[in-house]
C-alpha cells in the first residue's frame, strides 16, 4: 500500500522533493501542508490525521485480498 507523502514548505527540503518522492512511489498521495517546515503545527493535525486515516482505511480494505 503506497504511503501518503506529507510535506510542508521547508528551506532545506523544498516541496519539489516531496513531490518527487510521491512520484517515485507508485500511487502515493501527495499532501502539502501550507507554511510548515520541520515543524508540525496543531492547526495541521486534521489534514495529517485525515491522510493517515485514509491510508489506513485503504490498507485495511486490501488486507486479506489476494493478487
């Protein structure tokens, strides 16, 4: 199950790095957090938790399936 790639505005690791990572992982979902760098702010928790919850729900629905 591809991970969500959560990335903020960071002077050391620009948004382009997060987008490149998301492109490198098949079907990964890129989630941009506005205005953040290395810090996670409480106003961003809902966005981050939603991305993780969505990933977990998709992952849970794939459990038990055979390819």
